[in-house]
C-alpha cells in the first residue's frame, strides 16, 4: 500500500496566485500538520496533468486503499470515536477495533514517529461514506467546529504527499482518473494548475487550537 493514496483534497482549482498560495501551504505543512518535511520535490513544478485535470472531479476512488495516519491522529480519532461512529456508514462503525490495521510502523515522515493504516472494508476506507464523503471530515464539521480537526494529514494534502521528508506529487495512477489528479508522462499542466491551496484551510490549520505541530520525531526512528 502506498502512502500517496488519499482523498478529499484540501485544495481547489484556481488560476493566478497559485505559487504564493503554495508557499503558504508549504509553511503550514511544515509547522502544523504533524509532518516532518524539509524539501519540495522538483516534480511539483513539472507538467504531469491533462488540460482538463481538476481536483473538483474527485469521486473518492483514491479512498479505495485506505490511508495512513500517525499514531497521534489515530488517538485523536479514537478519542472522538462516538461522534465518528455517528457519521460512519460502514457496517463496522460500532466495532472500533476494526477501524485500523494493527501493524504500527516507524515512520519519521510524521512528527509522531510511528504510523499505521486505516482498514479497508468492502473495498473502501472504513471512513468512506455511502454518499462519497469522509466520515472524519463530516464529524469534524458537524461536531467539532472544524472539518479538518481529525482528518488525517495525508488526506488533507492529497494529491500532494510527503515521502522521505519531501513534499511531492502523489502517485494516483492506480485510479486512472486523469480528469481528476492521476498524472501522466507528458502532460500540459502542473499540479499547481490542478490545485490551489485552500486559504480557509491554511488559516484554520495554523491556529494554535488546530495545529498538530511539525518537525522530526522527538526520538527519530
Ligand atoms: S480518511 Fe477519509 S479521506 Fe482519508 S482515505 Fe479514508 S475516507 Fe478517504
């Protein structure tokens, strides 16, 4: 399973001002999403997308492999398990031990230093809802006053991703959805033309009450 596999992008398509917005996003990614990221991969500037690519065409296909969460994010979800279950549609919504796979791996791309994956149930992430929305985002929006309060940082960033401490383009080829964010060898648009950082998200995530911190694990694995 790849880390670059998550949906409901925290980005939206626009035209001008994308690079300034991207710089602000990178600052938030470094300081507030619980990630250990130091560099931007040059691939971010390459033209890898077809002209019609647009993250607003997301249909949730990228949620089919589940996602990766830090142990801190898992604990936040579990601390809110009652409201999360309220907004899940999976048949395992009342079986909390089935929400996450058991294997916890060292992962210094996260400030928490360790990570695990969400369970895949009936072919989709356990938090994927029948209406195509993310139960973590809906629960955050309806009960915690912030749609991104407990949504995994990997999903917030997608179709960007963090790999080996580098902000990179997510590999969404497995979806085959080039009208959304699946890259191609020779495209005409860069990821900055497919997405634009959501200024509302940036403001929310950088507030002290929402920040997950950032930087290397206290004891690097
Ligand atoms: S946590 Fe939400 S956005 Fe992330 S893969 Fe699961 S359903 Fe999709």
